C-alpha cells in the first residue's frame, strides 16, 4: 500500500478533483467533509454508493441503487429492564408502552429491552391516566399527547427513556382530542395526526420540538378527516396509514417531517383498517393488527418508506387483535396489548428486514389496549 500526503488535490486543469482508481484509504487527525444538502436537494440521478450528509435528518446517507439509506444506525446504550433504575448493563433499545385502557383508563408505563425476550417492567406513571393517545420519541425523550381521560385531553407528557420514573408535563396540544394514535417523529420533531373532537373526526396535524417543552404548533392537514391511524417514520418522512373517516380506509399518506404542510398520497394498504399498530426502522414501515369492517385482524403489512406504492403482506401476529401498540429498534418490531376481544397483555416481535409470522416476546405488566408506544431506536432517528 502506498501513502500520499497532500494539502490539496486537483486535476491538471485545476478546475476540479481528479479521478482516483483502485483501492484508496484516507487517514487524518482532522476530518472529512462530504457533500451536504437537504432531502429535496438530493441528486436527481444518483449512482450506487454515492455518499452525502442530509441536513434535514442530520445523518450521513448513501444511495443503495434503489433508495437513500443511513450509513450508521444509532445504537444507544441503556440498561436492560431487569436492572435497577439508572444503571447500565446491556446494549439495546428500549420499547415503552404508556397508559391505555383496562376496566378504565390507566397511567401505567411499561418498558422492555427490545433486543431481549421477556416480560415488561414498570417504568413509572403518566401525569394523567388516559387512553387513545399518540406517542413519539427521540433517542432521549418519549412523548405522549392527547387521548381520553375520560373526556378528551390536550395533555402532552414526556419521559427520559434511559431512566425510569414518572412522566413530566411538556405542554398542550392545540385542542383536546381523542383517538389521536397516529404519532411519529424524527430525532428532532414529533407529529400528531388526526383524532376526534366532538362531534366528528379531524384532519389536523400538530408538531412539537421534542428536546424543548411547550405547546404544539399547527403543521398542516391530512388528506382525509380521520382518527385511529397507524404511523411510522424514517429520518425524513412521516407515514400515516388506515384509520376511520368514520368508515375504515386503506389510504397511506406521507409528509416530510422537517417541513410543514399537508400530506401527500403514498399508496394503499391491502385492506381498509383502523387502529393498526405502526412501527419502523429507517427503511421499512410495518402496520400490524387493528380492525377491518369484519372485525379484528392479525395481519402485518409493510412498505419501503423512501418509495411510493401499496403495502405488501409481511405475515401475522400471534393473536387476532384490535388496538395494539407497536414500537421498534433498527432490527425488531414489537406489538403489545390490544383486544382479542378480551384485553391482551401479549407482546409479539418480528425481524423487520425479513418476512414471516410474529413470535411471542413476553407480557405487559397489565393487559390493556389503546395506547401510543415508542422507543429510542425507531426508524425516524
């Protein structure tokens, strides 16, 4: 191997860089600056292997030949669920299920380490017992917003995912609303879509800056007036699928999280459903369980978030159940709780980049339904 020490490198006309062939290595005590720009400024005709820094997501990305993907997937170190609060003890991502409904609304927060298998542990309590709320998260904070407690709520709570303890007040939604389960986020911004304000559903999208505290701000509108959609995200896109208008819909819609404005059409689910549990890694989004016009279902569907088009069949949950709640790491998707029609405490998991049926993971601390789960390792980070 040869070594070339230089301060500047141009071609013979001094109007650009030369072409270097073969295997080349680069080392420096300083840094390498790749091309950068927004998602909208990506090259119109990229070549496989191109690398750039995406200023919208704050991530280095490369072109696979089919879509842009992150170079590095985050791997935050947190303690496993059986360790005392505040201690380390395992590599992994933490999945969190806050609140929900049993014989009444509850304020219970459960958590698991997604890379393991086992039962959930108690994390703490929400500020208000409620159900049908939206959930989203950064790599540090988890957020719950809205829901029913028992009337519609505008409360936004937050927790620090790597610790345990009770939630704290973040601020308020623009209006008190129920059935706002369609929450998703990047590492910076959280979105909450649709919901119910008597006497009808709404199409409003609101957003927050996760690292701060304060009230939500208007973002734009969904294509449809609906509630009870499933949601997931990549670092750049938020995706909302299904819901009731009040009739069930199969519409999938998306938005660029760092902007504001109305959603655009993505494609269709294989069937019209409401209350699916949505989760994702940075590449693939999944929607599992929920209810179609004939009753509760166990099917899981998937999309490639960076493209447009209809969903495809992935496999089945271990149970036919409505109103489950899902979260994910870069490799696994988990669904917890729901109604079968009796309340369920079951947690299922799948390997996101494969296809096939879900496998039993463990149990929630309390059988319940209708809650917005999140993690510190989902696809929007």
